[in-house]
C-alpha cells in the first residue's frame, strides 16, 4: 500500500461501534464507509452553496422588480 495516498484519522470508540455495523452492511470497509459519508456531505454542501447563490440572485431581482412599481 502506498502510504502517501492515505491518512489515518482517530474517532471515539462509541462512534466506531456505531459506524462499523453500517459499514459492514453497506460498504464492507470503514474506509469506504467514511469516503461515502464525506462524498455525500461534500455534494450536499456544494449544492447548498449553489442554492444560496440562486436565492441571493432571486432576492436581488425581486427587490429590483418591486422598486419599479
């Protein structure tokens, strides 16, 4: 295994004990499970940023439209 491609992380035993059965049921390894959790959260946050920009633009347009009348 190429050690430059991996990092170790520490989690509390209680969290590990919750995550391990989920990992075994869905993704087989803790590494794969953690990767999926992080990938999902990353996508969620990217979508939230995108939505926030759209909401901001809509708000600007709404204020401009209201000022005309």
